[in-house]
């Protein structure tokens, strides 16, 4: 089933939540913005920049999607299992679902756990395809959460919507690690089960967008006979990553709209 975000800037081309003609230019100073009387001139982000809808909608879209799936979509709103959040440019290895089930059993379906499929960052060792990393923090990608976790996370919607970062993943991790109580943790495969074809993300523009494809083919040849492990071996990482706010989400209109997505 496909679902479509109804508030895209492609639809709202000349009004909020897209770009309003009276929005402040991104780089204008606060003093000049106030003189211009542009929208939300008093509210640049922590780096002195004003909103750009092509970035704010990244967070709005994700928040609408997760609310829609857990709260309003008939086929899933009463579903009490786990939901895997991956992006359209992710490639899953053949045993990804198998590994998720192994991690769930390994943690006894702990409602404080955010599961992940990892992400290829370093050279891989095929002899470690059975290693599961238990991490005190939350990784930035391929989150897998339960309805029970979602019900706890809902208490922190305002923290999410007021977090000055237009990236949904950074915001999610920041809220989990800074504010949630009890603090969640995560588990993910040391040898990743997901590859990101769009290597450089929404904030970079490089020619070799699909360079990872060659890595996938090479890694699959190396890993194939080691996939689908029978048991998992635990490796602990007790340290937390520092989660900064990267800006781009300080406009009161964005904060209010974000909160409205949880109520509509």
C-alpha cells in the first residue's frame, strides 16, 4: 500500500508549509529580516538562518507518516507489532527480516529497545555476521519500533516538534537520548543488513549518488554463505553519541504545524 503526504511543498508551492512569498531569505540577518517584515523574522534558527521548506518538510513528512501508520491507517492502527522504517534508496540484505526476529528474541521484545539494521560504514568481516551490537544510544537509520515504544514516544511530541533540527532522524535520536525516561537503547547487526544507495543524503549533491551499488555486489559475494545466523553473539557499546541540533526548524509555524500532525 502506498500512502501520500498531503502537505508536500510540491502542492503548497506559494504558501506554508511550502515557501510563502513573504518568507525570509535563508541567509538574511535578523535585523534586516525585521526591517523587511518577512514571516517569522524574530525566529531564525540557532545558526541565524531562516526556514527552507525543502528541508523542513523532511521532518514534517516523517512525523506525518509515523502518526498516520500508528494512529490512523485502518490496516495498522490496531497492529501491536513492529514497524520497520526504511527509505526508498535503501537496499536490504536477504536475511534482514531473519536478523530482526533474532534481535527481538535476543532482547525478549524489550519495549525500551529501538532496533536497527545497521549501515555499512567500515570494512566488513564475514565471520562476524552473527554479532549483534547492544548500544546505549540510538543509531540514525533504519529504525524498527514497536507500538508499545510508540505509545511512550508520544509523550515527547512537543520535544520532537520544538527540536531545532529539520532532520527527522537526528531529532528522533536527540529526543530519545536527551528526554525519554526510561532511556531507550538499541541493538543492530555489526555487519549491516541495509545499504544506503543515496550515499550523500538530502544535504549534499554529488555526481556519484549510486556508488554503493558496487559495494553491495562485492559484499554479497563475500557474505552470502554467512547470512542467516542461527544464534547471535552480543557486543556492547556503552557510550552515547553527542546529538547536536543542526538548525532549520525554529519557525513557530513549523512547530505548530508539526504538533498539529499528531492531532489531525
